[in-house]
């Protein structure tokens, strides 16, 4: 997924290890995905779309 983000937006993803199945995606301090809230991992295209929408604001 990190590679897809880099390919699409030129953003280098940083992995911050957590515990308990945490999977959050933040861009410039704005959370675009939270596994705890959504109850699942995002699909690649789904996550790329959320990042694109954030970038276009």
C-alpha cells in the first residue's frame, strides 16, 4: 500500500508500529483512515481516492 501511495502521489509513507491491530492513515496530520472506526482495512483504490480528495481541497 505504501508503494501505491508513493507511485500515485509521490508521498513517502512512514510506518509507525502500534499494537492491537491499529491501522491509521494520516496525511499532513489529517486522518484519512482508521481501521478501528471502519472495522476493516481499506482497499488500495479506496485509500488512494480518500487521499486524492484530501489533496484536492
